[in-house]
């Protein structure tokens, strides 16, 4: 499967209306919380991509019955806080950092041992960032060198609530600690250095669990262990991280006018809109409403001449997954775009700073990787060959670049697009992108 190649054709534009697949972060959390809740949780808009399927398979392996009423509609028969059963074999998290980190938190409070494994990319990603605070809480782990997977989690330990000052702005670390905190004695609390996505907190509240958020920026989050979750109904909005490809595509392709329907616009996720607007994008939000505790809107994008900017560092955690395609916007703007304070990009599904710099260079753009960011000089994108390093967002970012390249871009190793965006090629071609 790893040898799928995308080829783009120049001169497309994006028009019409479309709905991108469900939010990945919310879909993972729906399975996790639905599984340990009491009662049946109904989910609509579920992201039926490989990452969330890995999470679903893990909970099935721990005895949870999950019915797939359609590809995007699930009934999760929750087993309660203490109802999970020991899995018979190791749990395969595939390419998914979210699945591995959040599950490690949740599993550290169970009565049984478990082992989490992942693919080549996931097996090189840093896990000490969760192992360290979870050990402080009393969790037991064995890992490969440097805290790398496989992660062997010892069960049967009574966790204790702690306070943890997060050294990095990471929703995955925050969530792993909060999920462990459900099983801990007393209060578990974290303080974030920068605001990160708050889907865990919102969804816990949706399942009737009290989570406190305090501080002038909402940076202190706490909960008491030992409560219970009550089944809920979850309408997963379209993923703003998937929508971002089309926001940039419609901005850079002349003559575009595209509306993306029912997109999640949780304020901890909308950095991409802010950054594109600072660059001069024409983006409007229509039909804003709140659905199941998460704000959603239709997003209309019309093409615009973008300009290079210095990206404000406080927006980095709010747009952390969207930088590959933001770099494509920068290449198609005027002048220079500078990103700093984004070293986290080096430990995503690939080293997104280096892989994007290399890909942009291969397509005629002057882009220079720095330790914590990138400097991109706008220019004419040309034909070229790009290695996505199996990173879904790199593959889709260069697909979008095809709209402005003066020849065809070939993108290698694209199978992992299925982790977050099944049917990307069909949906994108339907809107006017030349891709096969
Ligand atoms: C995610 C958090 C982010 C993001 C990832 C999904 C989540 O990671 O990059 O794709 O669902 O909590 P970090 O919080 O580690 O930056």
C-alpha cells in the first residue's frame, strides 16, 4: 500500500460546496469516552479513517461492542469505567500519535496489563512526554530506548492525582493525564504553557463529568478521579484540519469560490483561519451554530492575492496540524513568510519542517528550514517530485500546490492519506483539483 503516488495537473480552481470528513481528534475521543461510559453513545459524522479505526479496534479488543450503522454512524455500547477487559494481544495504533498517547493515559489506570505498538513513523515518536507525568501519578511502564514504543503498560496500580506543569503545549499530553486522572485518587490538574485543543474537556463535560477550567487564558484544567461517564450523543463536525487544504486551495487558485460545510470552529483550532486572514485571504463564516458542545460553521473561501507574513508564535499551537498547507500558501503569496517557535513540527508524522522544505525546493521554491520553523520566499511552483515520507498532511499539501504549479507534481508514498481523509482524491477532484 505504501507505493501510492498522486499526480497533479495544473490550472484547476475550486468551486461549489463540500463537506470534508469528520474531525479526527473528536472521533478518537468519542470512541474512548463512549467505551468507558454507562449506556449507549450514538455517534454521527465519525471519521472512518485508519487512525480512528485503530482506536475503535483497540476498544473492541477490550470487549466493547461498537456497531457501525453506516461508515460514519456508530453505536458504542459503553462498559463503564471499570468494564474494559484485558486484550488478548498487543493493540496496534498504526500511524496515530493521538490514539497511542491518549490510550496510554487511559490504560495506565486499568486493572490489566496492555501493550501498545505502532507503525514505523509512530515507533520513532517521543512518548516520554506522557510517560514522565503518568509515572508521577503511579503508572507503570516499560518502553524502548528513549521512551519509544512498544509501550508496555502495567495494570493494577492505584493512580494518585498530581499537578503537572506541561513543558510543551500539547493536547495529547494534557488529555493523557486527564484520562489517567479519571482513575486517580483525588484531584488531577495541568497547566498549559499555550492553549491547545480542548476537545477532551468539552467531551468529558458532555458525558456529565465535571472538569474545571480556570486562569485568565483558561490554562489550568482539573478534575477529580473516581466519577462516572453517562452515555451521550455526539455529532462530529467536519475536521478543520482537512478543511484547511481546501481553504488554501481556494485562496491560491484564481476564480475559486468554495463553501465547506459544517466545519468545527472550536477556538482552539482556528489558527489556520487567523493566519490565512493575516495573509490576506477572503474567508467568511456562515451559518454559525453550536452542536453538541462544539461550535461549527460553513466556511466560504474566495481566491485572493496572499502576502507573506511573520506568523505570530501564539497561533502556532492553534494551527499545529495545518502548517504543511500553510507553507504552500506562503509559496504562492508575495514576499517572505517566516515561522518560528514551531519545533513541535519536527516530531509529527514526519519532520514536517524538513520534509516540507525539501518538497518545496524540489518544486522550485526557495524554502529554508530553521531549528524551530521555516523561511519561505514566494515564487513560481514548478513541476517536481515530492517524497511525502508517508505523512498524510504532506501528501495533501502538495496536492493543493498542484493548483498553482506550472507542471505536474508527483507525490510519493500517499497511502497514509487514509489515516485522516479517506476519499481525498475523489472529493478534491469533484471540487476541481486536477489529481489522479
Ligand atoms: C491532537 C493534538 C495535537 C495534534 C494531533 C491531534 C489531539 O498534537 O497535532 O494531530 O487530538 O489531541 P499535540 O497536542 O501533541 O501537539
